[in-house]
C-alpha cells in the first residue's frame, strides 16, 4: 500500500514537471515571436524616421485590389501603431467605399505611423499611407490602359505599388496578366510588391512555393508574399500572418526610399549648373 502511494506521488510529480516544462516552452516560444515582431516594427520605425529626416512628403503606396477583403463598413485590425507610452498597439485597416464598377477616386485606407505622442503623429510624424484603388477588371478584359488609368488616379503619385491577388478560386486567372501589370509599373519607375491572400486554401507547402515562384517569374520581382486574411480580432491571426504583414510594410517603405533617392539623383543630374560654378570656371 505504501509502495503504491509512493508511485502515485512520483507520477504526480512527473506530471507537474511535464506541465511546467510545457508551459515554459510555450512562454519561451511566445517570447521569441514577440521579439521577432518587435524587430520588424523597429526596422519600420527606423526607416520611417530616416525618411522623415530628409524633410520629404509621406511615403504613399498604391494598393491594387483584385478583390475586396472586407465589407464597406467593417474595420480590420491589422497594422501595429504606437501608443502614448511607446508600447505597440494595433491600428485599423479600413477598406474604402468604392462606387460600383470600380471607378472613382481612391481614398486612404490605412496609415502606419511611429512616434511617442499621438499629437505628434497628427502633426506630421513619419507615416506610411496605404491608398486603395478601384479593383482591376477580370483577366480576360484587363488591358494596359486599365492599369495605367488606375495608377493615374493618385495625387500625388504613389511611390510603390502593392498588388493584392487571391491565390485560389477563379481570381487566380488574373495571374496571367501579371506581366502586363508589372510592365506598366516599371515604366513609371516604381517597384511592385505582390501579396497573395487565402494561403490556407493551398494544399501543401510545396504548392505554395511553386505558386510563389510562378508569380515572381511573371511579375519579375522577388517581393512576393503569401498571407492569410486578417480577421476582425487581431488575436485570431497567426504569427506568420502578423510577420508577413509587417514584412510587406517594411518592403514598401524600403522601395519608397529607393524611389525617392533615384528621383532626387535624377533631378540633380537634370538641373542646370549654378551661376557661381559657371563664373568660377570662366575665371579659371
């Protein structure tokens, strides 16, 4: 009897140790994921503040939607933003209401800002504007003129193009026209970022990788991301969804900075020499 009670006590201790170890591993895993997301947010903040130091307008990204991700009045908690105490809290991604037929002006649907005070952000702190555009026509009816018309609606012009496509269903046929879309984007001197949604509809990781390579080959860009849609509650989103969303934002900021540097370099080369420099060369 004493031996059985001793075994029971031993089993209880082993079970308690196992539960404690599992909880510790889960906590450590969550800590590593939080650190990874914090590193991505930190990179975005540094890039935005660096662009702000150049005293240039806010970066603007064109969002070409092949499908609507939410209803016109629903709000999506998607992107991390600052709080007064410096902690990170989610901000909202609200899809713009577009008229029927996909026409009409575009509106801002998301803003990613970084700063210590909310009042400072409202007064022009570093921010990333995501501007929604009318949906593109179906693949069979899509032409270069449609893409050019969609891109020409922005004022001021965007500094990066974010193309959102669904990687499953009948919308996948639009992948055939990626070459035309990418060609129009490159003619404007912009970089293209492709986001494929509904990743969970793919059967395996191999199929996802094959699709990513196909899209990268057609669009001639390495910036291709597979992501699952955000839910209304941020806690229902997986770590990979948060990580990919932040990676997309960081890529857009980097492309916007590259576009500005190229534009500034081209402006300097095309500007006439100064009068002081001309007089100095004459006297020499």
